[in-house]
């Protein structure tokens, strides 16, 4: 039995650590964000779905600002700029398709 946190951690930016599993066509990630940690605006060719397990995450997706709390999710289309700031300590799931080679 495999557990996601047994995978090698990847520090995305200071305060944000992800644990990733990769299939041929998608990447699945469990991510922890310290309170106040931020992901600067960026975009990528992968479609992304972010699902909040714990905490509050302030996301900007394109021109839309949204506050995500446990049980909420957002779909981020390919190529759309997005950023995030953790209002509290957060745990979330990120899924990407196609797979993210830069997270391997």
C-alpha cells in the first residue's frame, strides 16, 4: 500500500510543499501550505483542479477572486493565470492533466 506522503516532497515555493504521484496522463498532488504562504501568478498548459481539505485559500483565477474552504474546489483551465495565498494552514489536493513533467 502506497501513501502519498511517502513520496519525495517538492517545495513549490517557501511554505508550500507538495507530494506528487504521476500517471501517464495526469499528476495527483497532496499539498500543504503554511499560513501566509503564497503562490505567485503563473500559468501552465495543464488543466488543474484544486480541492480544499483543510484551511482557507484565497485564489485569483484569471480576473476572478475566490475564497476556498474545506470541501470546495475550482477548475483552472489550461493557460489561465492564477495565484493563491493561504489565509490559514491549508491541506489541498491538486490534479493536473496532462501530467506535470516539472513535478517529477
